[in-house]
C-alpha cells in the first residue's frame, strides 16, 4: 500500500518546495479514526480507483491556506474566501497531477480531479467501509502544520 | 511499352493487358511508319488519292497513339487503330495494291481485330472485311481489279482459315483465363480464410526451422505476446534467453531436438515440455507474462522438418488463479480464526479486545507524539505489539499471533537500521493498520458470538484474571515441555478495583511468562534437584498501607547472575564488582535483554521485563526482586494508591 502513498508524499514535498517556496519536513505517520474531530479548515480530496480504491486528502488550517494563497497570488486575503479555495484547489490539483504521473504509469490506477471541502471541522465522506485512515503530518517553515490522510483498499496485497 | 500504365501485381489480367498494350503500341508504330512510307511512294507514283488516304490513316493511327497515353479506355484507342487498319485493308483489297498483293494485307486483320477488340467486336469487323473481300474478288466489275475464280476462292478460303484459327485460339485462351481466374479466386478465398483464422486465434502459431528461426508466416499476435515486432528470422531461443537460466536453455534445446527426431511419443514429449508454463520477460522491461508453448514436428513437402509451435498467453488465467487461491486462503484463515475464537469464553475474548484497543491507543499515541524520536517510538510500539501477541498466544489465536510476530520482526528490522527513514515508518504504519483491521474482524466475530450466547454468565474480574493466567501457564507449559500450576494467594477484590485491571493483567502475564520461560526448570531437571516435577507459580495482591503490593513468584532456578553478566558484557556493559548485583538487576529490565538466544512466539527479544518496568514506573510504583539460586525468584511490585489512574487511558 505504501507504494500508492509515497508518490503523493513526494509530490506534496516537491510542490511545496518548488512552487510555494516553503521548506517542508515530513513527520512520522500515524493512524487515526476516520470521523474523529479535527482542527483543519480546508481539505482537498483526490479520489483513486483501479487496483487500489479510496481517497487521499490534504488538510490545512486557515492560516497556512492564507499564507499559501498570498504566496501564489501575491494578494493577502483576510479570511477563507473563494480566492483561497481556488488557490488551495490549484495547489492540490498540481500535487494530484504530479502524483498521477508516477502512479498511472506503474499501476492500474485512475486518479480523479480533486474536490475541495472547507469549513471548521468539515466532514469528509470517505468512500470506504474501513474506519481508520493513515495520517502523514507535514511541517512547513514557521512550524505550521498540515496533514495528508490516506484511506485505501487494495484489491491485491503487495 | 505499356504507355506509362501500371497494373497491380495481383491483377489476374495483368499479363494479358500488358501484351495487348505492347502489341497495339508496336502495331501503331509499325503501321504508322509503313503508311507514311506508302504515302510518300504513292505521291511519287502520281497517285495522290492513295497518298492522301495513307497519310490520313497515319494521322488517325497517331490519334490512337495519343489516346493510348490518356486515361481514355483501351477500347477507344484500339478501336480507332483497328478501324483505320480495316479501312486501309479495304482500300488495298479494293485497289489490288502492288502486283495485286492488297489481298494479303487483309489476312493479318482477323488476328489484330480479335486480339485487340475481343472475340465479339473483332469477329464482327473481321466478318465485315471478309464480306467486302468476297465482294471484291467474286463480283466482276465491283473493283478496278479483275480476279480469276480460282484465286478468289483460295483468297476467301485462306481468309476464313485465318479467322477460324484466330477465333479458336482466342476462345481457348478465354476459357483458360476464366479457369485461371476461378482458381485464383478460390485460392485467394482459402488463403483469406486461413489468414483470418491465423490472425484471430488467441493462440499464436508459428513455424521454426531446424535452426530454431521463426518463419515468415507467424500469427500477428505473436508480436504482442513476445513484445517485439518483425520476428521473421529471429531465433526463438534467443528471444527467450533473458527469461531462461542456462540450465533451462539447455533443456529446451534438447527438447526441440527430441521433437524434431520423431522417435518419441507425443504424450511423453508433452509431459517433459519445459515451456508448459513459463515466465517470459519481454524486452524493454515490460511486466512479465506467463506463457505456455507446445511444439510438434511437421514435415513439409520439400522434405524439411519444421517445428510447429503454438504459444498461449496465460497471464490473465494465472493471475485469476492466484487471486482465487488467495481468496481461498483468506477464507480458510477466517474460518480458522472463527474456530479459535469460538473456544474462548466471550467475556475473556472481550477482555482481549479491550486490551488490544488499549494497546493500540498506546501505539497510536507513540506514533503521534512528535516530540519523541523514532527509536523511542519503536520501543513503545514493540512493547504493545508484544503484549497483544502474548495475549493472542494465550487465547490460542495462533494465526493472529503469527501475524503479530511478523510485525515484531519487522519492527526489529527497522530498529537494526543505521538510519530510520520516513519510508520505514510509513511501511510500519501501514502494517499496523492491517493488524487493526484484523482486530475489527475479531470484534465483528465477538458480536456474532454474543448474539448466540447472550445469556452466558458474566465472569468476575478475579476469575478473568485467574483464568487468563491459568491459560497462559497451560499454553506455555505445553509449548516448552514444562509442568507448572498456578497458586493464587490473597486476591483482594478491593485492591483489584483500585488498580487499572488491564494494566495489572498485562504486567502479571509478562511476569508469569517470565517465570515459566526462565525460572521453572524442565521436569527432569527438577526431579534431579529433588523438587516436584511440576513447578508452582505464586500470585497475590493485597493492600499494604497506602500501597498495593503485588507478588509474583516461582520455585524455579532463580536468577542466574552468571548468564546475565555474560550477556551484559557481550553487549559492552561495564560492570563494577562492588555494585555487580545491583547493576545486573537493573540490566534485566532494559529493553533488548534476553538470555534466550533466539526469539520465538512465546518469549525472547527481552521485551517482557522492560515492559513491566515501564508500566509500573508510569504509575509511580516500584519493583523489588528476591531471588535465591536454585530455589526461586519473587517480584514485588508496589503501586501507590493515589496516582494509579494516571496511565489508565
């Protein structure tokens, strides 16, 4: 299963370093309950189907989303508005696109266009029966954090 | 010569038309030259009428020559030429020509007309000219020349003969052409059918000659299977070379030779076929395929022996088969798990699941704690996995225990690495998540069992504890070939209420295991020492002032300081003789200590006592040990009563 997750981790690191221009460190993965309360304000959901089925979700807090928007568009935004959603959507789009390159070549996988969910403690409808997800925490410069969560079901083990 | 026209190679009329074009061209050329020469001569001989006729005929022929080079149908140009030639012949016959030779020209007409215009039109024109010839030679006064009757009949006779011969020849030729056409058509149809079969078969067919080279008429699907185009002339063995070991290659060469030899029975050859199912590595690093080849001998008409081979792509079949087997295995595992679970009392099983939940919260907490480095986390994860494994073994969930054992080994592998990478931790997390899923399955099983035995009596905590420890001992004795009984001393119910039950159980299990594995001797050894064959493990729990005192003891061999010291020294520990005992006692509680050389499902890896120490210290408690070599060992655990809930979550 790691082989499906790693491309997303690499794509995320790459995009943050090269596009947003932020130093990024990946933390130790952990497991959490799917619907436990969380502190994230905005999430991008990338769906996967094929030999592995599920979703990869990138979740951020408002302040990091605003910083990223300012870096990408050059305009400061006061709060989570449409521009911020667009900017984060674009960022996740690029991450999905970069991960897609590695994944669709090597595995029988199809990756969907990302969708954005926002709002405090927003609920993500994971397309699976299982109740746990693997979270990979990232720290960017200034100690801000965001999280890449993965829930996948593989048709074949390996 | 064919007037710049080209005919398709496979056109059955190609040869025919080529000849017609060549003939018409040369006729126009020769005719035109002759006509011009005749014309000039006629003018010289003061016969302008004939001269003009000659020239105009030449001009018409030239038009035909030009027409032949345009896309206009062949019949236009040939018709024009033939008609002008017919006119010329008629004129020559009518005038008699030089020395009455005009009639002779007419004899060449049937040949040309029938050949160039075909049997119908050609015969018609020939008949017309013949009629005109007859009239000229037979009817006196019709033409300026006078012919004698004998000459006339001979002239007409020869003309008829030439016409007849030409017609017979043409008809024969047409028949032959038609037959050829039919034959070609039926051959083509057959070839198309064979090609269609060959091209659409899911098996690839091909021929190999004695040298093993692929012949040209192979199925196109062969290229897909072998992942290579233009296979004609390739050596089949070389194509397989990357997929075969040297030994296999030798085997295959022998097999081909045997097939070619014709001496061997087909069924026997099929039995020893080394290509019955093999993994093929296509060039260019595409994913491997599973192929199956069969070979048989084929004698061709030229006397050469060939190998007729078929190749089948089994990749999908093999994949499906593998999936089926996996499903079957999984199903069997689930069945076995169900049977294993059914034997366990639901109350104890529920306790096991709660224990797992507790340990997994612990594991997750360790993973999530970003303050802590990977090595520290790994130790905690390992302890929890080990504790769950111990419980699984006690309950007889051997498959699950085996999985946890594998997980332990993976953790150990990561721990032994110089540098622990993100990938290692991700892999570990994924593996842990898989174990979590297994727990979910157990939970579902438990719920199902509960629905069957809703009325079963609820066991008291003391009973659960005692039963669990008894199971532990029974199980381990069986595995280790030892004998031991559990002796329960004071077990204050009130004391039990004040301590986290799960924590206590975990600690007791580890200590009991420790006593059995390291303390109690084998029955033979015990008898040699004059002890009863069955050892005794003693457990008690009571309140002593503001502390809870828990005692676990055995009448085994006691701690062997010599062995502990040896191991400590092997690990590079410096031991000061004055504090030797104290240092060694501390050492047995450190992670990684074990006097067993190899870890197995039941003990080893030295996690047991370090876990006990961590858990007791976490409550703010303390540990004392009393040991006497040859007599036994006792662990005294003290838990403060106020703080004992600090780790209960």
